[in-house]
């Protein structure tokens, strides 16, 4: 693992996302899930996992924007 790369950045890279916000779009759902399965839980602290899951699981608005 690249010690400098955060979990969300790593997920984006592994999933082929151009922007971090792409992680939450339906088009990347399966690549993100696949990437999550390839990262060991021990590679990141629990706090970072919780923050990443909080970001990924907040639903997008119907117009594709993220809630504020």
C-alpha cells in the first residue's frame, strides 16, 4: 500500500474514477465494491474506514448532486 494515499483516493484509483465524487455514482458501484474487497481492513485505521463509508453511503440527490 502507498502509505501516503488515503483510502478514498485509493478506492478511486483502483476503481478507475476520474474524480473522487465518481465513487458515489451508480456507474462505479461494482468497481468500488470490487476494490473494497481487495483492501485489507488492517491497511487503514478504523477512523478512516468509518469516514470513507460515511462518504460512500450518503445518498446522492436525484439531480446527481451531493447533499450539503
